[in-house]
């Protein structure tokens, strides 16, 4: 079982990035995929979640209106499109597989290695 997050990079404020989370060894029909981030000196926080089972999405307030989560089930990949990025979005972004989008992060069983997003002002 493996989750691989990619797509991070360096972008100026107002720019966009699309993160990808490629899942291998697990089905998107069995797990939801959550996106989390951890900024330097801050606690980990939830960003967004996608459930393939009922085709639902969830967003933290920080992501609403700017980020969009989607999936390509044929590729077993979940995406996080991030628009209008702000310096406060600078963090390592992680994807993880869990039971439901309402579950706390501690309930997520599988975590990918993070991808760094850096937004300059």
C-alpha cells in the first residue's frame, strides 16, 4: 500500500498548483483520500477530502473557494487544485487514506510522503 503525493513547488502569491496523490495497493472505493498540510512551527491541519464511494468532497475553511479536490479513478489518483495561493499556504502537503471524510487525522491509516508547497509574497 502506497500513496505518493507530488506536484508541489514554488509559486508566487496568486498562483496555482495542482497536487496529485497516486494510490497503489488500495482502492479509492474503499478509502477516502484526505489532504493535510503542516506549516513550519504549526500543527497539522486538514485541507480537503474526497470520497469516491459517494462522490463527495469536503473542504476546510482555509480551502473553500480556492481549492478543488477531484479524482481520476482509472488512474487511482486524487488531485488537489489550488488556486489563488497565499504565503500562508506554504507547507508540506500530505495525502492520506482513511475511513470517512469526517474522521480525524489519527484515524487515517496510510500516509504518503509530503510534497512541499512554497508561496512567495
